[in-house]
């Protein structure tokens, strides 16, 4: 009996040890392909980020990773789709927290309360929208542009395509006492011909698009919307240091439905932080003048709450009319 008791105890210990051992990534997530959702069309600035992470996630997860573009309604279509998807970690939303925060105020009836419906898996970066002009124009600084736009009065125009750009240009308009009129485009790329022809004078665009045009000499960046210069591109001056105070820093993150089990959230967090924190990840993000940000789900969720509160004031300042 003594030998049987010892044997039974040993077996029980072994079973307990096995059950207590951490599950592999394949066991934490259910079987299946991983889908990364982009809120904007293929080829857009956001889409470039999503596709980079999709490619890297294939290797880390050892799974097929698919990118699905769900464009429309300023990102609301993609946001709602992800929020209502199965909370199994196989549907991941890569989007800007600032855009989702803005939509909570821009729309009278947002399809979902993002703070309750979505859980941040991991923050990815911080980035700043940019004030840009065509390089053929003589303006080399914000002061140069301001002087020229004051002469044009209400004939001055600017290009925007995202809410952060709308707010940035509104803050510039207000801070510099300009009367420039906004021209809205579906995507930032659509404004290039008008910037080149002079149909619009300047633009406030996302860094993925703006830096791509800046590095190829197709646009000139006069100022960025963050309070401090970005570590990735310290040569780019802020609007604040040129006399137009603003602190409008955007950020990318990975999101999943809020009901997603914590072990799955933790696994996805490890993967996302591994991509962002790698040398290749830093290099990729730096090319858009964005600084990598690795962190916990709690870090991202706290930032989302802070931004939702802040965007109520931004919308008021920019006088953005609520949409139905």
C-alpha cells in the first residue's frame, strides 16, 4: 500500500506539473488563420503598417496571416466589424487610437463604444501629423507660409483627409490667425496633384504618407504636430517651436474584442512587442518619423481613455460638425 501511495502521489505530481506548465502559443490561440484588419484602402498609409505587421506575424505565429481592408465611415466599418467578431485572438485590428477616439465625438451615434468594446493588445508607435507644401513653393518655414496665407486671406486653401489632419490645420488656422479654407480628400494621395498645381496651398497629412513624399522630394515638411521633436526624425521642427502651440500626437496599436481571454491577449502582446522592439521594426517605424512604443495592454487602454476625453475638446476647437 505504501508503494502504491507513493506511486499515486508521484503520478499526481507529474499530472499537476504538466497542467501547470505554460501552454504554447499554438495552444493559447485556437486553430485557424489570423486576420489583420485595416480600416483604410490598400496602399494607404495605415495599410502599409498593417501589411508589415502581418508579414512579421506570419513568422512569429507560424500561421497564415491575412490582411482584410474594411474601408469606410472614417474607420467605423472596420471598428464595428472587429468589435463584433469572435473574441478568439484570430481577428486583430491595427489602427490609430487617435482616429477611434475622434470618431467617438465626430459621429452622433458611434456604432460601438470603443473603450468598452475593444481591448488594446499592444501599443505600436507614437507619430505626428505633418504640415506639408509642394517643394516648388518658396515657403521654407511655418513663418513663410503664414505670411503668404495672410496675404491670400480666405482664398487660401489646405488639404486634409483624416480627422487628425483636420484638427492640426484648424489649430494652425486659429493659432496663426488665418482664414484658410479646408478641402477634404478621400485619401492623402488624392491631394498631390492639387498641391503641385497650386489648387491647394498646403496640407496636414499623416506621417506614413507625408514622409514617403518627403523622402522622395515630392513634398516639403514645414512642421509636425507633436509638442516635442520625434526621435526618429529630429530634423523636423514642431509647430510649437515655430510659434503655433499644439500637442497632437497620434499612435498605432493592435486591438481585439474586449471579451478576448487574457492568455490570448498576453500572447498577442508578446508577438506585437517583439515585432515593434526588433531592429527591423524600429527601422520600419522610424522611416515614417514615428517612434516605436512597446508596452502592456494596460498602457494602451489608459492612452485610449485619455484620448477619447481629449478629442472632445479637439473637435470643438476644429469646429468639426457631427455626422449622423
